[in-house]
C-alpha cells in the first residue's frame, strides 16, 4: 500500500507524509519541484524532517511531494532505489 502527500508548503506536506506512514514505511520518496528544476530523494524506511530541511531552506522550490510505500507481496520486500517513487526518466518525474 502507498501513501501520497503534497503541498506548496513544505511543513504541511511533511505533516501529511507522516500521517500516511501508517500505510507503509518500507520506502519513501521526496520530490521538490519548481518551474525550473527539481530535486529527488529516495530512501529505505522513512524521512525525518532534518533529512530534507537543507534542500528546502533556500526556498527555490514551489511544491513538495512525498510517497511512502509498503510492499504488497513478499517478493517486493527488498528495497531498491530504482523501484522507489518518484521515478525519473531524463527530465521527467
């Protein structure tokens, strides 16, 4: 099961993400985005705010999205960067 949260306010998006962790915390993804660039962070487990605060301190991003995931079957238990959202292909997320 997955949880998806987002906002144009980092603190609000992070609070929603934390609420979604009941849906699963096997892996987490974070996307900070503006009209000019984006920044993606993926990890096994869950984020703490301190893990991301340096990224958002410079205020160059307009939107913040989070994804949390629990495997839906036993074959998906092993964590992989490439299987964690958000997916990136060239300049697209």
